[in-house]
C-alpha cells in the first residue's frame, strides 16, 4: 500500500526523505521509520507528495456560487475580480470568515454538549457524573451575577444552566461572560458593535453574510468575524472549560507522563483521542471496573493502560494526570507501535487516515459521537445517560485484541514526566498563597521586570513544518528572555515531550523568570489544558487587568500569543478571538491572505489602531519570538515600566509562603 493504493487514479511517488526532517519528536520519527518498513503511509508522507495548492494557500479563490469557482491572480491580486465582481479583499475576507465560523462552531458545539450533560446531571437524569467542584460552580455563578449566598448547590446550578444557555441561543443582548471582560475592552467592543449576542446567531449571521452577494466589504465582514470569534472565546469555549471543571474537577498541578513511552507492552493499551471530556471520564470509570480488570487479567494482561492524545488527552492530563501519548501529528504514528489495542475517538482533529493505519496493525478504531463517523471504523455510540455502555464495550473489545495480538510490538522508550494542570484559579493561588490569592505577585513581577511579559503558545502540529520544532524553539527563545509561557493543546504536549514541564527546566529561563520559577517551584511554561481551555488564558488576562498596574484593557498588557504550527479552522477562530480581545497573535506555517492587500493591512495593522490586538505571521520561530518580545516591550514602554527598575526582593514572609506551596 506504499506507492499506490489499489483503485487510485493517480500514482504519487512518496519521496523518501529523512523522517528526522519531518519531526523533532524522536518517538514519532522511530515510528515513521517503522511505518515505511511496514509499507504504511501517514499524513507526513501525503504532505510531502501533495503540495499545498498555491492559490488556495493565499485564499485567492472563491467557490461560493456556481458562476465560479473564480480564481484570482495571487501575484496581481487587484488585476481582476470574480464573475460577480467580488474583489480579492471580499474573497479573502469571506474565506477567512468561513474559517472563523467553522472553528467557532466546533468549539461552541462542544461547549453546548457539555452544557447538555450539565443540565441532565442537575435534573438527575444522568447519574454517572456529578458536580465535582461546587466551589467553582459558585464562583462561576457569582461572576455572572447569580445570587449564591445561602442557596443550595442544585438551585444555583439550575440558574447557572439557564444563564449559560444564553451563550448559544440568545438573539439580542450580550453573552453572559461579557461580565468578565475588562470594562475598557468591553467598551471597545461596544463601540465597534462586536459584543456577541449568542453563538448560534453570530455563526448564522456570518454564514449569511459570506453567502454570494451579501456582505461585500472586507471591513464589515471582519467585524462579524470578531463578533463570532468572541462568541467562541468568551462564550462557547469558556462554557466548555467552566462546565467541565464544575463536573469533573478544576485542574491543580499534577505529575504526568507524556510521549509514546507511556504505552505498556504487557497491558491492554487504550487511547482516547478527540475533544469532549465526558467520553474520557467514562472511560476512566470503565478501566477501573473490577470485572473488566479481571477480564484483562484473564487475558494475560498486567492491567489496562488508559492514555490520552490531542485535546481530550491534554484535558485529562491536566485534570487527572492521565498519561498522554502525543499530539496531532503522532496519532497515526502511535498506531504503528502495534501496541494500541483500541483507539476511541469523538470529535475534531481525527484524521480519516487513522482508519487505514489502524487496520494495518489490527487496532480497533471506534467512533463514538453521532456527529463523527469514519468509513472503516466501528461506531459505538456514546450516550450520556448510559455512558459506560459504550466505554465498557470499547474496553472489552480492546481486551480481545490484546489477547489476539498477532504481530510484533515496538514501543519507543522515551517519555517525559512533568507538572501539568495550571488552571487560572491555581495560578492565582500559587502566586498569591492561600490568604492573598491573587494575580498581584504576577503583576508586580511584570512591573519590576523580573517577568518581561506573558506569552500564550498554543495550537496544532502540521506536517507542512517539522513537528514540534517551531513550538520548542519559539518557547526556548521566549523563556530565555524572561517571558512566562502559558500553553494549551498540542503545543503543550510538544513542550512536555521536550522536558520543559519539569520544574528543573527553570534554569533554561532568563535570570528574572527563573528566579520567580524557583521561588514558586513552577516550571517556566505552564500547561493549562486543551484548546477550549484557551479561555483560561483570556480569564488570566482579564484578571491581570483587574488587579491593576498594567493598563486598563487587555490591549494594554505586555502579552502576546502564537500558534506556530497551526492547521485547523479552530485555530483561526482562537487566533481571531485573541486579536479581538486585544492580543498580538502570531501564526506560523502559512497565512491564508495575500500580503499588501487591504484586508491584510486591516488584520495586521488596522485592528490595533481601532483598539483591538492584531495578527502577525512568520514561519521562523526566532523571528516569531522577536516579534512577540518587541510587542511586549512596546507595551511595557507605553505603561512606563520599560526602564530598568530597582529589583525589589520578595520579603521573607512572602517567600516562605510561596515556598510552602
Ligand atoms: O483543539 S491543537 S491539532 S487537537 S485544533 Fe487539534 Fe490543533 Fe491539536 Fe485540539 Ni486544538
Ligand atoms: Fe465567483 Fe462571485 Fe460566485 Fe465567488 S461569489 S464564485 S467570486 S461569482
């Protein structure tokens, strides 16, 4: 099945390039070599043999109606227009908008599923999950003005459900979490008419506006992009994070193992890959079921090894310390070990190619979500009212596969143990201690210059660039320059594999940041979870503004964001909600817009002039770090904290308090 699939019309020869040029993940490289020996093709091979379409890459084509598809000239973007007269700016803005709409839809649909589960738990119709964190329930309720004093948890929960439902269904007004946005940032949004009403309405309107012959002004389209993306960040994603914490527990730092070395040859290995934590939580219950453990033992296994991948993996890693086998570009490679007895998937970032690789190695691949089936995979529907029915079955089938393993298993040896699970609540506590839990010490350390600023480094891996390399090199540069890095998703996993989540990695940071890390006992990079948990970074930004000393809006903060190896439409939605919230956000790999066009100017310069953040782009991690640091320094200058200040040491009492954590 290497060079040519039976029945394929085209023969695309795979170039045999060194796998170490494709990935800097040693385990993935080892598995890619094995895949080649075994004659198995992966997305890495396909990316080499299939060049990205240059017109699509620049977003210079439109297929929004049957008068087209229309293809403009990327070298001469204003040389012609589409059949309907659409200009390059309209076409690019509409394409960009559709990416925002799709990405925001994915996150908000995920959030709405969490809210559905929450409602059914509160109504007593789902018994397998409970409210694990009633304190968080109260905090979230308080934050949107629900009375909590002296009330029963269930009453508060009912009100919270009704309020948060507005995040999706409200047709007029502002989404509930708008109350968490710093007033000056909110004022900017109101001025420009981009405060989200409800996610369904915003996504619907954006799809409408990008239909043929509707919104044909790139500035106006961009406004609705912002409104929709904000409905994701401060809406759907934030609800997903907050409800998941309430139901399954708010993460606190936990030691966990990352990389393929966490697979165990003598155990039944089950991987869960996808995004919604309810499947994974139920799987956790199933793998601890005494009957299933006994069945595994009877099959000759020393236990059942539950492992995560991608975002639901990152979430379970943060919440429960469940081992994580790797990020997006390792999901096929992990199957090449032959050691995976079952892989259960739900929604988002699940390559269709997994089905064929799973088949080659006899791994059982199960789809579980009614929204997402894959040809060649077995579907066992996950039903929230009876979650274990699905997950028990997956475990049973995995045990059968373990018993019948009939090909050699090769498990790469490397894994890295680090500390994960820095929810924004824990960062609060960690920095401020039990009695003065707050972001004040973070702000103080930024003002006194020990910490230069904060960077969010997030997002996917992409076979168009060397896996993990851009993430790792960028983060190295940032921490060396005293920039504290917070992470989510596949980026967090890239850095975890590279050992940056060990507190000892503090020595890799510049003198100021390493001093703070050593005082607090934290690594120089903080993992906050999955991609929807980017909302934790938004809340942290809002908190930094609220505490004071760093300006009045998120746009004033010395912070920046990056998705150096992005690939998904969700990443564009995330990028745009950070930009609309006031953050300079730099993407790598490619940017789907032609430079020096009006739309490009708006995203890369104009939005900042209007009081938002702005977009940036470079493929080079070192240049990316410089762009982000220059922006942080610009903000420090505007705040008047750019001058070298006398470095004030923590007083001894604070130090003891911090060290005791
Ligand atoms: O939401 S980082 S590859 S797994 S899109 Fe996907 Fe990108 Fe990974 Fe999660 Ni996020
Ligand atoms: Fe071409 Fe306009 Fe139709 Fe797009 S909407 S395909 S630019 S005619």
